[in-house]
């Protein structure tokens, strides 16, 4: 029961930080947030197929494939805030992603294993880190492309 409470909190609470942003800021960073959620959904589908990790607890019926609380909660909002605070400086963006992805791969996911929420199966923490860190460059490129579109309007 405590795991489900934690998972619901990870899904819902980060969205309350949006009250600290303007509508213009939300509009500027929402495309990259949605794109990142789409990419993470695809990665979770691949992970499910190849058993990169196993999700033991879920809060929605399809949660055994996609950790909804992570993908649509803290990861989406975290992406929003990382871009809000660092997208104007590539080196800073890269450093923040390096730290956050390492923390996720080597601290958070092993902790989820201890809690019985999810465990690595056919993927090592280093492989997870490399996938997520590599993804950050795809996301950055998408964001820069989107910014050019908004500037041309």
C-alpha cells in the first residue's frame, strides 16, 4: 500500500510546481515535455518486450509495461524544469542531465528494487544510464528545432 501512495505522489505532486510558471513558459516548454513522454513510452514498450526491467507494482492496469507515475509524473515535469532552467546553455543542460541520469540509474532504480516496485532484468545500470543520457541529446535537438518553429511564427 505504501508503494502505491509513493507512486501516486510521484505522478501527481510534481505537476503542482506548474503554479510557479507563467502560461508563456508552459507553452514554450510543453512540446518538449510531450515529446519526452512519447519517447519514454516507446522506451518502456521496448524495455517490456526485451525485459530490460520488470515493473512489479503499478497504479494503472497497463502499468506492468509503463511506469505511469514515473513517465507522466516526475520525469515529464522534471524535463520541463530542466529545460526551463538550462536549455539556454548546452553545457549546463548536459551536466544536469549527466547528474540526473546517473542518480536515476545508480540510486533511484536500485532503491525501487529494494521497495519491490521495479528491478533491472536484462539491462545493467550503466546501460540504462547510457540510454537515458543519449536520449537527452535527442530531446535537446527536438527542443531547439521547436524553438525555430516558434520564432518563425
